[in-house]
C-alpha cells in the first residue's frame, strides 16, 4: 500500500442505529465498528491521514440531520482534535466537497475506506474514488449493510446485500479486503 494512505471513515454516526434503518431486517457485520476502530487506532499510531466523513442530512425526518444526537459520531470512531471532519450532504463523499482536491494537494493517492452503509454511501464513495484514479481499498468487515427489498420486491438479507455491493466494487473500483489484510499491507508499506 502506498504512503501516505488516507483512512476515510464514512458516516459512522449514532444515526445509523435509528430503528428505521433495520425495518426490513437486521444488519450484518456486528463487528464493523470494532474493526473501524482498529483501523483508526493504527492510522493514528502510524501518523497517516484520517478523514471522518459526516453525513449532514437535509431531510427533516433523517436521524443524520445536524443539531440532533444522531449526527454525532459513534464514540469508538469519534475524531480527535485536529483530525479532519468532512461534512457531506449526498451519499458520495466526493460530491459537493473538496475531498478529491484536498487529497491530491496532499499527495495522497491511496485510500482505505470503512463505514456505512455498504450499498449506499460506501459504494458511492468507492466508485468515485476508483473513477478518479485513487488506489482504493475497502475493508469489507469494517462496513455493513441492512436487509432490503430488491427491485422485484424480494427481501434480501443484509449479508446478501453487503456481498452484492462488494462484488460491484471489487476489482474495477477497489480492492475488497478484510481489516487484517489492510493492517498487514500498511505495516509492509
């Protein structure tokens, strides 16, 4: 993995625990926050760039709306003073932000991504990162999805939704790997 490599933690805010997310069924990867926290601790120790992506929803009924507790980061991945917090209002961290320009200005060509939701903000960000030419790594066990209905109305469990999203991204847009593989690659860089 080239250095510097920025860690992007996407939308791991308290809002993700709002009941409406799991209306169709529970999420997968219950260890995702712990794995994201492991990545964060390692990035801090290695002095690598960290970007906490915060979704600031403009929807009145969203738990991610600023000014309410759901907008706060989960404690295990909360930013420390001086760490970059990137607010966004769409699913991709690149839309309506200066992320791509900031990364290029800092000479960052590699990204490691963790966060939520795999098939929404994570996938949108990963696809754009790949299209913009960043060497993108997705820690598959540091993100998660929820059960949802497919376009035919058939309920798909969270593991299936997650796996299909990973399949969409792997190879063309990113390297989909486990947290341990990311940590090993960083140690070898």
